[in-house]
C-alpha cells in the first residue's frame, strides 16, 4: 500500500495504491490526520516537505502509541460483592492500573488494565503475562479472579497504523509537548494541512486536541 500526494499549480493529486487497486483523487486541499510520525514515513510528498517539517513530524511521538491494555471478562463483577470498586493502582504489577469495565446491562463483569512501559509484564510471553495478570486480579479482588471467561490484550506498540515500532520514546514518563509550530503551517503551496491530535497546541494527544485541530484546520480552509 502506498500514498503519494503531489502538488502542481495549486492542485493536489493523491494517488493511493494497493496490490488490488489504484485510486486517484484530485483536490484543492488535503487534510492529513495520521499521527505525524506515520504521516512522514508512510506518505510520499511531491515536492518534498521542507527538512525541518519532516524532522518535526519524525520527532512527534504518537500519544499512547506505546500503551498496552488487557481486559479480563468474568461471569459477574464479583469484586462488587466484596465491596470493591474495581479500581486499583499497583506498583508491583504487572498491571499498573485496573478499572471496572463491566457493561451497564450486567451481562458480565469486566476489568481492564494498563501495562505501562516500565511494567515487567511487557517482557513476558502472552501466556506468562496472562497468568500473571489473572494471579494479580485474584490477589487484589478475590479468588473468583482465578476463573475468567476471557482474556485479551492489545499492544499499541505493535499496531502499524498507530506506531512505527522502531520509534524510541524520549521521555516516556512525561506528556510530550504537542502542537509543533512548523506543523501548524500548511505545506505544498498552502494546500496540505496536518490535523491529528499531536498537531494540536491545545490538549494535544487527547480526543479534545483532535477536535480542536480539526475545527481550526477546517475553518482555515473554508476561510481561504
Ligand atoms: C490505548 C489508548 C488509550 C487512549 N485513551 C484516551 C483517553 O482516555 N482520553 C483521550 O482523550 N484520549 C485517549 N487516547 C488518545 C485518543 O485515542 C487520540 O487523541 C485520538 O484518537 C486522536 O485522534 P486523531 O484523529 O488525531 O487520530 P486517530 O484516532 O489515531 O486516527 C488516525 C487514523 O489514521 C489511520 N492510519 C494510520 N496510518 C494509516 C495509513 N498508512 N493509511 C490509512 N490510515 C492510516 C489509523 O488507523 C487511525 O484510524 C488514547 C489512545 C490510545 C492508543
């Protein structure tokens, strides 16, 4: 799969190609909403973007792109019978934070949990991690924790549409400075705009930031 965006005389041509098809779209403006790091490595721009812009994109880490989440489903939210909320913070791990994720309709009980970068659980195999998480639930919430109906996990570090797996976090424990000034400027003759949450100078990284930057970019285009 490849995507090229060419600018010529005020017109943009986006060519999207897979093994099965090639699609060409002619546009007066293009809004790129991929995380900047991915927008740099997975889209070819012609003429090329200025080096400083490309570097700013490369250096912008995808918010939560290194996160790992597990979910464990039970017949009932048994922890409530022990007068526990399902919320837990653990320094021992492997899960560092649990939350009650049970559906409102009471059809089952569910917990979800985060495994941050520093968790020893990140270095375990799937089976080892599953066993360690279930043991932790049992330790914290009660013996029923040992009999889950279902366990699943997602590592956003391994999701190619979220994170380039070669990307190294510089400050994994701090919220990055988002909204790089160079990414506020439209490129390719003022017709290529960046609008992922990491571009937002307000609440960058969060859903709020995505909404803010989408509104700002669309107003800029409508007003141009
Ligand atoms: C685990 C996790 C937990 C989070 N928790 C919270 C939270 O509690 N509160 C909060 O405010 N925010 C949270 N966020 C952040 C929130 O998800 C983002 O702020 C929001 O999704 C950003 O919106 P966006 O439109 O900028 O990008 P995205 O929603 O990431 O959209 C970018 C899209 O681009 C697609 N894409 C990437 N590469 C390509 C390609 N080559 N071709 C085609 N499509 C591509 C991706 O599949 C994706 O759909 C969390 C994120 C993660 C990963």
